[in-house]
């Protein structure tokens, strides 16, 4: 266990950090989870010598643990080489396969009776069919994270900010927008560690003020907020979803926007090609939103779609990323929509993605390991 992070180690893709405190806390939680996986004995080790000028030190998390246990001054125990060899050999056990017991066909059909394919469901299935099964068929509830709660508070503040436009052609005053954000954060206080709550509160207010000042002089005249579409179809495939914001530019033209509270991530916007056959998540999402919108408003043209980031880029600015809605991209996503929906109807969702960072694949492996 090293104090300085190993450059070969990468955090799971699902962990994103908006501050140094977030990353440190996530590392601490990861360390805690690792400790709790021990069944009989727990061994914590770090090297006493290395190639540097100074001897290696244990990580801060190990130091904290030793201090809590009153062992900060204890001499580390030297482990005989024979014991180390035995420990290494025991680690090379066969990795359990990803396997989930099929539910009766009638049960799955009942659970899918009112199913409508959304952008989230499409992205989940493409990433991992097994995750789709747990999240969208069984609908296993999960506790909201600090990041998700922060995102909800930011979305609600922006919803209220633009709400007066259609009636008064103006937006909510900045101090009122900030108040909405603070109220929403207070409601979800229990999902945050103390220091993370304070840092997210300040970050949210700072970014909302920046967004407000960037957009207050360029307001749409007609707008649809958190627009729900649940009566759409594509060649018999039932579709549904919520679009964060639709600016109605005229009787025949519309812009589509989706808010993201994370920092800009270029890989999420990649267009489908040979290297990224399904494209990035955000790219697919906006393509899907156009399909959804076209089904409800066949006489309107979506001439622009973009991700509006509420997290600053490297220059300390808020950024927006436009996604081209060309025919080639639309045809690809329409094909995936029909293909994925047919796979869902055929109950083809028991295969995992095999990604070591996938929670549901790991859950399946662990379940099979315990049963064996």
C-alpha cells in the first residue's frame, strides 16, 4: 500500500471527482471496502525499502487505521518468504463466471409489459445487458450518490431559473436561483459527507452564477423544460424520456439541450466509428432525443443539439458541446434502437460486459463464488 499513487492504478470509470476532497474520500471508501472483503484474516503490507532515496511510507489510510488502533508505533512484522508464496498462490484461484439464473418467461414478460426504451436504457444495454436487467427489468433500487444528488439540485435550480420565460420573457433573479439550489441541497443533506457537502454547495453556487451571467442576455422566447415524451414510437418500438430543455426558435425549428454537472469529457461525445462502434454516451443520448422529439413533433426540425456543462473546463469556463444530428448518425442509432428493443423482448440480457469495473458483473461473480 503506497502513499504516492501508483501510475498503473486507475479508479473505476464510474468514479468522477469534482475536487481533491472528493478523490481523497473516494479513495478512503475504496480502502474501507477492500478491508471489509476479508473473510477470516486481514493482511496489510507495504515495502520497507525501495528504489528512491527515502524509504516508502504506508498510505495515509493505513496510517489513519494504525492510529485508530493505537498501533502507530508498532514494529511491522516481517513475513517469511514461504508465507508470501502461499498467499500469492492462493490469489490465483479461478475467477467465477458471470451467471444469473433466468426468471420464468412469463415473469419477465410481465415486468416488461409497459416498458418504453429511453436514452438511459439504450445506453445501459449497449454498455452491459446484465446491468440493464438489474436496473431496468428488476428495477433494483440504489441509494442516491452525492454526485447524483448534486446534479439533481443543479437541474432543479435551472428549471426554476427558466420557468418564468414563457409568461414574462425573463428569468428568475440570480439570488432566487441560488436559493432554490440551497433548498434542494438541504433536502438531500443526508447523501453527503460533511466536507463534501460544503464544497459542493460552494461549487454549485459559483457555477450557477457563472452560467447565469453567461446566458442572461441570450434568452429563448419559448421554452419547454424537463419535457416528457412518453407516447412516441419508432417502427413499433415504444420510446420515452425527459429532455432537459427545448428552445422553440420558431413554429418549425427547435434546439435541444441536456445539462451535465460534470466537467467536459470528450470521449462521451465521440461519433460512432471503427474505433468506437457505438459512439459516446452523450452522442447517442442526443441522437436519441432527436428521434424522440421528431416522433412527437414531425413538423419541427431540430437544427441544433448540445450538452451544456455545469462543471468548468481547464480554463475555468463553462463549456457547451454541439452534436451534429446528420442522417448517417440518425440511421445508426435508429438501427440500434430497434435491435436493442428486439433483444430485450427476446430476454437477451443475461450476459455481462466482463468489465472489472461493472458493479452488476462483479455482484454476479461474487454471488457465484459464494455459492461455490
